[in-house]
C-alpha cells in the first residue's frame, strides 16, 4: 500500500511539475523545482539516481549488444600490449599500470635506458589496489611531484574516488614507502612544489576563509618540516585562485618562484618572488606560464602585446625580469601553439598547422631563439608525454584517426628520434577513409571538420554518424586514435565526425575569443552548420546523425538539442554543464565566468538565458531521446546539471535515459572496468538510435 501511494504521489508531482513548466519561462526560471537534486549525497537525490540507473540499465545493459560491446571495450582498456606511458624522473621512467588484476593501478619504475631499449624492468613503487583495501578508500593516483635533480623524494597525489581534490603524502622512492612523519596534507584542490628537501611552497586552504568562490586557494605559503609557515603571496577571495611554481637553475636548485594570481580563468597577474622580494612581471593579463630554461621564464601571451601577436611564445630573463622580452616563436595565421615544455636547457613547442601536428625545438644561440622541426611521422597529432629535467630528452606520442599511437624518444639537443613502442591496431582500417571538409556558419565563418568514414559508406544520407564537438576554453580537438570508437562503431558501419568549432584552440587565441560570453551563440551555430553540411554532402542525414559532448561540450549538446531538435536523432550528454543561470554557484563554476559571463550581472544573465539548455526545454516539442550521464564524484562540473536536465525532461514527458556513475570524477576514465561499461552503454544507445 505504501509503495502504491508513493507511485501515485510521484505521478502527481510529475503532472504538477509539467504544468508548472508549461507556464511562462520567467516563472520557470524563478522557481526551480529540481534544486533538491543539487544536494549530491542526500538520500532523496541518491534514491532518484538509483531509480534512474536501474531503468537505464534495463534498456541499455539489457540489449543483446551490450555484452559484446563490453567484452570488446574491456579487452581494449586492459590489454597487456598497451603502451606503458612514461613519466621521466631523473634517471628513471615511471608509469601507472592498470589491468584486470590492478584496476586502480600500480605505480612502478624502470631504469630509463632499459625502457628506451624496449626492455623495461619494472619495480612496483605503490600498489593502489592494496592501499585502497588496507585503508578502506578508493584511491586514484593523480601523479607525483619529485624533488630534482635526484628525484627520489616525491609528493604523491591521491584522490578518493577520482575527483580533483587530492591528498598529499611524501614518498621515499629508494625505500618504496611513504615517509613516516613526512609532508602530508588533507584532500583539497591545492598546488605545491619543492623548494628544497625540507621546504615546500604550497597554495591550499590554510583556513576556511582562504578559499575563493571557485573553490581554490588564494594564499601561498612556504612550509618546513616543523610545520612552520611563511606567507609569500595573498590574492583576493574574488580571484579564481593563486599558485606558485619553483624557478630552478641548471643544477636543479631553486632560484625563486613564479607566482600566478588568476583573476579569472584566462587573465593572470604574474610576479617573481626572489630573495624575499616580490616583483610584478610586465606581462599582459592574458598570459600563461610554461616553465623556465636557460635562465629565462617562458610564457604564452594570448593577446597582442609590444609588437608580439596573440599566441606567441615569449621569454623574460630571470636576472632582468623588467627588461625587453624575447620572442621565442610566433605562430602563422593557420597555426596554434598547443603545448610548451622545457627540458634541462631547451624549449619544445607542440603545434597545430591547419589542425595537423608538428613539434619544434628552440635554443638560444647567438643572442636569439632558433628553431628546428623534429623529424616525426607525417600527418600525425603529437603530444609531448614527458620532458626530462636533467637532460634534453623528451617522449613524444604520434597518432591519427586510423593510426595507433606510437611513442618516440627524442634527444631534443640533436634531433635524433627513436621509436620506443607502438600500440597494435585495435580495429580494422582497410577501406576506411579520413577527410577534412569546411562548413559555412551563420556569420560566414568557415568551420573545419573531420569525417572518418567506414568502408563502402554511401553518399545517400544512410550512414549512421556520431558527431563530436567541444568548442571552449581554447582546447583543440585534432585527430586522435580512439580504439573504442573504431572497434564498437566504425567497424560496424558507423562514421565519426569531429567538428572543430570556434571556442577551441585549433587556430589560436582568436579562434577561442571570438565566441566568448555574449558571442557564444556563434559556437552553437558552427555546430549546426557542420550538421547541415554533412547532410548536404549526403554523408549522413538527421535520422542517422547523433551528437556527443562532455563537460563544456554538454552545454553544446543540450543547446543543440533544444535549438535544433530536428537535426539529430541521438544526443549523448556526458558530465555536462547545462543550467547556465546557476553554473557559477555549483562546484568550480565560478571560475568559468570569463568564458560564459556572470549570471549575477543582469546584462550577462540576459544573453545566457537566450541559450541555456535547461531553461530552454519547452512542452510540446519533439526532442530526440537523449542519453545523459555524469559522475557522483565529479567535483569540477556538478552532477546536479545532468540530474536536473533529466528531471525536467521527465516532467515534460520527453523520453530520455540517465546514468550516474558513483566513482571516477570528472574524467570518468580512472577505472578501466567502469570505463569499459561506460563506452558499452554509449554505443548501445547510439546503435539503437542510429543503426536500428
């Protein structure tokens, strides 16, 4: 009887909510009936999550394809012949290895020479599964900061459940154990580095009041082994956060600190702390610090400054920080700097040129910076996996849509490169094709996109196609090898598209800044333009087209679903931002005001309200069935976004599926078994919507 009454009550609430949502938009915005779903761990919210998960499991995991997809995905993520991605540490190479027996992983080490020869001899440093079992936690390894040059003392970062907040513990490499009575800090979104073996520089929550609205610290202190602290820098509670990086000489010893006061996500004030004095660096606000080499601090400027174009890499001398800046590299009109790494004495820049990769090495010779392009595989996307602090060795990966990653050891001083490892193919590629096209957006801008087509794809609109987009924070999306996509989708006749819409970093800062704040609609228009271009070329059709986006891409997919519901038949919304009138009050949302605008400012709220997917849902519209998924432990993008979007769809009587993983954090990929299940569900949903 109680169950029966509960069901009646739920049905009545749903009806009343649907009626409420059918009222004027202003009323729906003024009183959000689903705020209770923002209470992450409340019994009521978790009961709702469990009910949604059970319903979705019945649909997706009950599909006969699920078991097959899961088996294939599990084989990919736990394969013994995966590349053991390296982290260079002194004369050693470290790696975190996860497989079916070590789900959380083992942190292990090998001699660097043996690794480079393809014969690593691994020694386990820390067993994360054993540690988790012993302590009753779910420890996810988030890396380690080690003291150069020997790098035998490290500060290990551990996340309970996979969130961004990490606990810090000092680790002794030689003894392979945590240091009893060593440095240790409770979980927080902190930053820290070694000044020397007895002293750290730390930005953390020294008191509850010393945290910004974004959830980050704004006070930097030094800390010694006796627990004594000294304040180095204090920002403002209105900042995004403050951090400090140690400047080191060629001998690895500290020469000072570069202090970063992030006044918002994209604008920072930099200072040099040296000999007890703080010196403000003469840099534009849109600047990022990349490291130090040859007595110089290396920066990327994101706006025109002193004759240097936006996107240029510049250097300031450590001994004369107020002197004339030096140009290291200026990108061309179709180029963009993706990453800058420093070795013991060189600067390594990873570039995109028309969304294709290149890596160049820069050295100071004859009073100026000179460049040499590395001889690496052609038509590949590169990533500098690790750069040595004790010599000029860098480890670089190369990959493409149909080309599995290969790992290269490069001596940046000589340009000599050697292939160390290569991932075996995970899916057949014979007959598959990659093409780049350009669509025209609403304002006439040309938007590039890549299409990966299966063999025998016809140009009659019949090809099931998954289109991915991001378009934010100057993050580029070049061609990469996606084994789960190739195995579960491409090999079954599906096509894959990456839309390089504005907001990303494919063409440098201007490409990103052109759609900030009140111009955001242009990014959504770009995405829709690519969809229409695909159909016009006969590559797919709305019936066979699905879209996928996560995080900022969740804004994109929910807006695309509400503004253009007829352009696609499947919408995957993962770890999303959705309620853009409240995003700044949830988790780290306040840090992104520079990207989207501030909903507390009426003028900003007005342009945000015109697109926010949560508020844009209306009764009587034939929306495609969406698959919405998030993570309870996501402390970057609040799970309330996804929960509330699903609840609003339910109230409107719109079909949808919802799944919330309880572990993994924002990345959602820290556990290989859970990751395999995640992708199996994704592709079952897509197959049901686009292939059936």
